[in-house]
C-alpha cells in the first residue's frame, strides 16, 4: 500500500492504472476510520481493480466555531486499518497542497437541497464538501466513488453535482453501518462520554420508532416528528437540531409520507453533533 | 465533420478518440464564428489529433438586461466556417441539455480576480463562464483547451479554476485577432452601425497610445488611463465602462507599471459593449 501526499503523484498513479485498463474506486474520508468507511472500501474492492482511500480533514467544510481543530486524527491507526481492509493507495495531502495561497474557486450547490437539514445550521458546509470532492475526482479520476448513506444529504448533493457538471464518475451510496448498540458509526462518536453515548442512542431509537409507526400505517410527518422528539428529549444533554421527513430523492419536505421518504435527525449530545437517518417506503 | 447535440454522444466520441490514443483540442465558443475563433481552431489543429468546437450561447453568463436573446446566432454559417477551418466535431447542445430542470450546481470564482474589470459591471458573469466551461471540460475531456486573449480576464479566471480544481486540461491562450482597421474580432461587432464602428476604433487607438507611452518610458498607470480616456471620449456615442492597468497574472491593480501589465478597456458604443486589451512589459 502506497501513501501519496502529492497531487501530481496521485494523478500519475491514476493515469498509470487507467493506461493498464484498471478501474479505480475512490473512498473519500476525513480519516479516523471506522466500520462505515471499511464497508465502503470493501464495496470498492469488490467492484474496482484499484482502491484509493483519501484522508483529508477539509477545512473548507467546517464553519467558524465547528470542530475542525479538534476533529480526531490518527494516521498510523488509519494506515493499519486501510492496509488490512484492502486499500491500494492512501491519498493524504496536506492543506497547503489542496488549498495553496491564492486559492479562489468554489463549487456552490444552490437551492433548497443545500439549505435544508444540515444546510440550515451549517451554511457553507456543502460548498466545502462539493469543492473538495470535485478536486478529489479530478485528482484520482475514479470510475466509481463511494459514500455512506449516514450522510444522506451529502450523497444527494454530490449526485446532483456529478449530474449537473457532467462529471465522469459513478456515485455509489452504501448503507449505514451501526455499532453493536445501534449507534451509527461516526468518527465523532469518539467525542462521547459513556453517559452521552447512552443518551445518543435516542437518535437510533427515535428512527426505529418512526419505522415502526410507518409500518403500522402512520403517514403524517408531523406525528412522526412529535414521537421522535419525545424519545430524543429523554436524554437530558440532548439538544435537537432538526427532525425532518423529506422526499428521499429531492429532499423536499413532506407532510404526508408517500413513496421513499428520508427521515433524518440531527442532535447535539453534550458538545457533539450527531446525525442519523432512515429511508421508509409507503404507498400513496 | 459531425454535429453532436447530445452530451452522452459527445462523451462517447471523446472516449472513442482517447481509446485510440488521440489527443483532443477543445475550442469553446458561443458561435457566430469570426477570425478570432478560427485562429483557436487552427492552433488546436496543429497541436491535437481531434478538434472539437463547441457552440453554446450560455444563458448563465448573461445578466438581466444583457444581450442573451439578441446575441447573434447563425448555425449554418458556423458549420461551413468550422468545416473549412478543420473542425472534426461541433458540439452544439441545447439549453435544456446543458441546464435541465432542477439544475443546481455552480462554480464560483471568488476574490478580486472575478470582481474587478468586467466583474464589476457584470456580477455573476464569471460564475456562468466557469460553470459552463467546467461542464464542457467534463463532457469533452480535452487534452488542451483554447481561449482568446481578447477575453483576458476570462482566461486568467479559467486558468485559476483549472489549477484550483485540479482539472486535467491544459489552457492555451491565443493572441487577439484584429480586423483590418484594428478593431478586435468579436461576434458583437455585428451590432455596430458604420458610424459606431468608426467610434469603436477608439478602443484600439487608446491601447496603441498606451503602448507608445510605455515604450517612451511612462510608468504611471494614472497618466496612461487619462490619455486613453481622452481618445475614447472623442467618440460621441462612447461611454467608458473601465480603463484599468493590472498585473497580467494576478489582475491586481497597479499604480506604477512593472513587469507584465494588462491594460484593459471596456466601453459601450451606442448599445454595444466592447472590450479590448494589450499586455505591455516594463522594467521595475
């Protein structure tokens, strides 16, 4: 497994692989790898000849006061996990390599897709995401790129960017991976104390309750949200950021569930922002 | 020569050419071809195996009240000129093909490069340019892409985008082509009446005067601008938009000329907005 920190080197490796007729799978991450990332690497390994894992904590997608500085990093541990999971190249550029002096070009997702859900409390977040992901696509030239369903809104916005800008990679979105207790795998789980972690399980329990209500015939988004909020607020250190029911493809808010609905929740537990979601299907 | 209107077809032709080891040169235009465009096609023909000329009047780079609707179009004439000049494929998509319903992703050049010169009077213009050019790059996958020095600011901003987003095409900027009387070749010249055209020559004459003064040792940007303005205002229907002296690479305004300076002028003659420029070299 190679560790590549330089953009030109990464481009050269990708060109080399392509010239040998090999397909490339890209798994973009901010490191501190967990089972969610590993599931993406395994999918890439099954579908592509070469697996590139990028590790880059992207300053541009963090807002002022967010956790850019303290975001967990452990390159040695990541290298070990990546090698064991079948990564061929780690691409881990420095911030100056990705955003040199005079950097001035950004990709902006406009409209409601980027302004609802996490877009409300994190203005500029998805602009940072689109920008860094477009850069990675141009550097690595992946045939397929792998993202996790845990960041459902991110996946929809990146799919839209690929479609809008006519990019030449296929977006593959893989299911949420959960830890044994049900908490969605996330690098930020490392922030949680034992007590906070117990409270954080409210996100998962609220989504399970929503699923149960929908299978029982409930179609009112308002009713679902109310029941979910009750469960979340059982945690004394939980502050709800949003509970939303939106069309899974367009992210437009729904009042009555129909077709595929993304039920998404974001909450701050202690000082840790967590998100989770489920997609439910219901007849019209 | 093929005329391609569909994005997937264009991508397929480009893939085919690449798989045969052929290099692709892209000349992006808004059509109504003139000698300036033809010089780009000839350069592409000398340097690349396949020449793709795109013709697309990009609505996104026109502001409200600008000339999108009346911008000159003549596809039959363009086809003839393109074929005679050595174009292999014309890519001429419709607006719905490039910006389908729900389109939501834009590339935004930030900072002073996009806010000075034409960026002052045309907010959003370079966002429209970057967005369509990025789309064309992803659709055509050109090894080299050709732009005219007449749109000097556009060329600098596109170079910056390619660098910032790590795009895989080389930007080639070709010298301004002038008509016999000195007027810079432009599709918009077709708007000018005979009298306006005589007045429009003030742009060229003002730049020649600036060149003459610089060779004579003049280093003051203020002095140059004053002399240029005098010449421009000899035309009774001329309204000056800007006269600027900026660093040719960074587009930062200069007071005293040093190294390579872009002297750029924009004026409205009658109802027609015209731009022109020259690059002068001076010791420190």
